[in-house]
């Protein structure tokens, strides 16, 4: 009994070192969430490239290394900085983020690092590639072997862990779904007026304008749908990088582009939208879904990646096949009153499934179990 008490006391404050080759996109959201909601039981430091420091909250404990672009030089700098930090700080847990840190993780395990190791791919790389392709098989072999060097590999969705099990990725795997911070503004529930009332049926897209996010398919489908329904309006928030397609991204009578917005401005758009659409070709998770439900707004997602597992059909939104005819048909069939009736379901789902409270609770349990384990 006394030894168990000593173990618990030893782990009352857990020192976690996050090791990052990049923090762009979802990884920054992930790290900021930990720093915003952690308590005195968690001490968290983050090793990251100096060019990405502005992606994290100002109060984050950042340990910077040089590395303007991806390559061997950046990985060497990452390894040296991490090794020095481990020696000085002696973390209980080392948390490696994304696939480019996997070789570094393996090296530390081979040289006999004493700290427990956690790994999260933030979306397995193989799932973004065509099934059966040589490149996908090669990535599966590589990441499936290297993730076994961690004590625990965290999967950000059930789709991710199903893939890991199907292709026999090594190691101990768990699911801790992503989450988003508490709302900045009051969520819009059923019967609540919008900030900017509109007779239009307002559809919102948020994300990068690249092939993965499927904006090209959405714009083509919306063009067909808006020709049949004059009350549809598409609001698009993100950056213009569709330079490899012929898709027009200029404003029109039924489409408005905004660029990137502040967090408060973005949340206002989530509140004003009747529905948010996520037409991605692949997603490891899909944070936009959680952000939308936080505002009480239903979501239409594609049937790709982890997205179908985030939405309950007809309860918190809709799932569509990812092609122009089917997506267009879904858009035409939308009912403003029906979408309004789903809003309470969406916010309840956010509170139960996508809240920071749930997320941090599951992480603390994992950290404590690892710290007290052999």
C-alpha cells in the first residue's frame, strides 16, 4: 500500500514534453487546448520550430529550435534541442506529434531514454493516400513499425484506430478524440435569433482551399443547387490556394469569400450559419465539425475518412456521398426549419463529446496511468 501511495505522490505533478516538427493546423489547436485547460497537476513544455512560435498561445512554454523548412537539418536541430531539454528538465512523459517526429522518437527509445513516450500522428499518413497504391503500403509499413516505439499511440478518431488495427500497426493504441475550447459567444440553440437574421439558407465552409478539403467539389455542386434554389447562400472562410484547379473563387450573387478571420469573427459566422459543410476528401478528425456543434449549428459531412463517425444522420446533421450530383441534391433538399430543430442536439453533442473538459479528463487519466505503470 505504501509503495502505491508513493507512486501517486510522485505523479501528482506530471512533466510533459511535447516534441513537434511542425505545429501548423490542428496540432496547434491541440497543444493550445492542453495549455488553456491544464491544472497544477500538469507541467507542459513544447519543443517546436522557431518559425511556428506564433501558432501557439503567448503563455505556452516554448522551447525553440532553428529550421526554416523541412529536411534533415530541421530534424537534427529538433533532436539536439529535445535531447538537451530532456537532460535538463527530466520530463515524466515525452509526447511526439506527427509523422516527421517518428524517427526521432525511435532514436530516443533505442538509446534508452527513461521517460515514458506517447505518440500521436494527428491523422495516419497512409489514410490520405489511394488504397492499394505502393506509396500507401510503404507508409503503412513505416508508420506501423515506428509507432511501436511509443508506450502508447493516441488515435484521434475511431476511424484512425480501426485502420491501425486492420493493418496491424505495432504498439498499444487508444482513442482520444479531438476537442475544441469553450465558446467565446453564446451558442445558438433552437428558437434563438441569429446575430444577423437572414431569409437566406446560409451554408458555411471553413478551411484551406486545397484538394483535401474538397472546396472544388462544393463550388461545382453549389452552382447547380443555387440554380434550382434562389435562397441558398454559400459563405466561404479560408485562404485561396486552389491555384492548381480551374475553379473560380470570386464573389458572386450566391457566394461570398471572406479570407481568414479572427476567432470571434469566425464564431459569429458559425452562429449565423444554418448549416456548416465539410466536403473533405480525407480527414483524420475534422475540427470544423466540433467547432460548428459548439455553436449549435448542424453539419453536413462527406462520407470520407473519420467524418461520418462525427455526425448522427438527421440528428446533428447529414452525411453525403462526395460527388457533385449527390452533394447538389443534398443542398437542394435542405430545410431551414428542420436545421433549426437540430441545434439543441448539436450543442449537447459538443458538451458530451467535443468539450475541452472531456478531452483533458481523458488525457489526465492516460498520463497518470502511464506515470504509475511499470
